[in-house]
C-alpha cells in the first residue's frame, strides 16, 4: 500500500508535458558558439546563481515567491532553445516563439495552438534581467510579428562567457556574411549594415509569408462564394470592382 501511494504521489503532473526537453530539428545544425553556450546553460535552474537571481527579484518586489517546479522545468528547456537559435551577429534569437515552443514540447493544441508555457518562461527570464523581451502587433497583417529577444550582459556573466568571446563570434559571422555576398557578386558590407539586415530579415520574411497566406485564403474564400454564381453575375462583379478601383486611382 505504501509503495502504491509513493508511486502515485511522486509523479507531478498538471500539464500535458510535465518534463519538457528541447530537441533540435534534424538536419539543421547550429553554430559552434551556440552549442557551447547551450552546454554552459545546461542545469542553470539547479545552480546557486539561479537561486540568487530569484531572491533578488523577490527583493525588488517583482516576484512574491520562487517559480513553481513546472515553470522551472519549462524555463530550463526554453533557455536551451534560446541558446540554440541565438544569432551572435544581431545579438538576438532568430526563431519565432511558436517554433521554439514546439521544439521544446511546450506547445499545446485544442481548438488552437497555445504557447503560454514558453512565453511564461521568457517573462521569468526577463524578470531575472537575463533577456529583453519585446513584441509588437502589426496591423497590416493582423497578427504579432516575431518577438525580439536579446541577451543582456548579465546573461553572459551567468553563462561564464566573456565579452571577447561574444565579439569574436560576431566577427566570425560578419566575415561569413561578407563571403556569401562576394559569392553573389555583391560588395562587402559593414558591420552596422549586416546587423540591420539581420534584424529586418526575420520580420520581413514573417510579413511576406503571412501576406501570401492571407491572399491565398482570400482567393479560396472568393472561389467558394462565386461557385454558385453564373458567368454573367461574375462579370458584373468584376466590372463593378474595376470601376471602384478606377475611382480610387488604383487602376489605370
């Protein structure tokens, strides 16, 4: 009886995946620098540094208590994902929250996909002053664009990574980017230009993808709506649409 009671009470489960683990995608390697900081970040939540940061956060009034066990486990897996997708050139994480949440096993789906556990872990890291977390709503595409997550100097101190190592990784990426530009016949670019391009690449790629999906959805909606209509009715609708565009100066 005691053995059965121990087995039932020792398994802590309040979520779908109580033991999340970051699993990189097959066939997509990361930078050696990112592998090194992943190794340094392993077991971070069990260290004295983590306990100290939590105590400082409580002293500042930002938290009331230590994060619960499930949040600590999610934080451990999330930190591994952030290190894996880190871009030393732009000092930002280059993957979306949804991608990282799925790779960590923190995403759940009933009627729609939920990444609440991963975003909660990121907010905890932000409270501990280890990352900066900034998101923005884009009215043009009607959704949030990929969140900007950067590592603070305190993060490098916790990971025991010197500023020289971070600068060396950035110089290496700058040289690699310029080599790729030379192969395409483009001139070499400066560090500031490459950093600006790295920051805008994620957002522009996201906007381009969602615009294409929105246009595809509108085409399917119009096709379903026009299916029962006759040819004359469709011609009349097209004629009215062209007249409207001519009045608005969108069609010449």
